[in-house]
C-alpha cells in the first residue's frame, strides 16, 4: 500500500513538473479603416513583438496603351524576430510596376560592372 502511494505521488510530481506547451502570441492591436473610395489602412501587432502596417491609396495611372486606369498603390512594413533572434523590418510597395520589398534580410542584386 505504501509503495502504491509513493508511486502515485511520483507520477503526480512528474505531471506537475512537465513543461507546459508554449502559448501562441496574442493579438494586442488590430485596426482596419476602409474608405468608400477603396483606400484603407491596416495595423496589427502581437504580443511577441510582430507588427504589420499597411495602407492602400486609389490612384489613376496610365496603362501600357496610355489609357488612364485606377489602381490601388499599397505601401507598408512588417517587423518580426528571425530564428536567430534578430529584429527584422521589411518595407514594401506594390503598384502598377509590381511588388518591391526592402530590408536587411532581402537579397540585393549584385552591382554589374560594365567595361
């Protein structure tokens, strides 16, 4: 009987000492503002320090044929910690010419020397 009590206590101690599963980050800020013309702003932030901000503005540009077209120009940034714990911030723009991102972890095209 004493052995059964000792084993039960040991099992309870092991269960209590077992590490808890890590909790996913919590959303601490979330804002969206949509305008009737299609423009918008968006901000989100989580408890682990990740952050994203973005805005879109409706603009009229000329297409390849020279005709005016309406597009949404998107600009924004996001911040996170990489697997090594380094703070990374990426900024970007998406417009009629495509998606363009910049940041320390984004590879750059090498300089081309012309002789």
